[in-house]
C-alpha cells in the first residue's frame, strides 16, 4: 500500500511545483468515496459553482464544498496535512471540494488567493476509460509566459489511474516565493460513450 509519508518527495515538489503520487487510494476506496458523494448529491446538499468563460476561470466544469466526508477521506487529508507540516514546515487548509468536468472542460491557469502554499488533487475517474486529457499542470515561474496557457513552460501530470494524488503549488506562498500558476488541459472523451465520459476529483487542502 502506498503511504503519503513514504511516497512524498518534498525536493521534487519544491523544484517543480508539482508532485504526482500514483495510486494512494485503492479502487475499492475510490468507489466508497464516489458512493458517498453520490448520496450527498442525490439529497441536493451540494451548492455548485460553475466555471464560465465570462469569469475567466474555465468552462464545462463545476465545484462544490464537501461538508461531510467519509472517515477514510478525512483521515487521508489529515495525513497529508501532517506530512506537509513535517517535511516542509507549512500549514495547509482542511476544506475539500468536489470537482466535476464534462467533455471540453478546461480550467485555465490561475493562482488561488490563499495563505497556504500547497493544494492537492485526488482523481476519482479512470483515465482513458472515463476521460482522456484533463492533465493537471503548473507553469514554470522562470517561463516568460508564466500564468498563460499559450507559450508557457509547464510541468504537467498525466494521470495513471483513479486514486492518483497530485500536490501542487497553488500561488506564490511557497518557500522560494515562486509565482506558480496551475490549471487543467481539456477533457476529451474516453473509451466510454461520450454521454458517460467525465472527470471527477476531489480538491484537498482548500481554505
């Protein structure tokens, strides 16, 4: 079993602004989380915010705060927060959000206005099956086009499986005060029918 503490490469995170840890949740754990989220959604407890081109944050996506978490997910986030504190000496948020993207979904490069330097992303969908594309990236602060989708040098993560974790620099509050921007490439159809294609994830360490 992959543990956060053993797989956490703080040097890589500080140097690249992004760290990919494959398979931190098993398939059965992912299904448990999805089942919980489905129950919450069916009871209309989510207050969705939609991404719109007119607001400059993206398109064909939405997010909502998760107010009740399964114990396994809560413990997972607690372990991640402790690891960041122990290895990098940084505090992080304890809020989680549910992220949903359909075909054509994009999250344009941006910085989050937070006093905490890092956030994390936990994939729930299956790459290639439920979707293709949808890679998470951070722009290299040394790039002359940092923060822009065109021409910027990026460190990009292609997901391997559901249960993958990505930790990334969310702003310029990291130890080197480097102004990282992050975003997501376009979500494309997977092997499933277009109607069943999607990219679901959880945003961790939010404030």
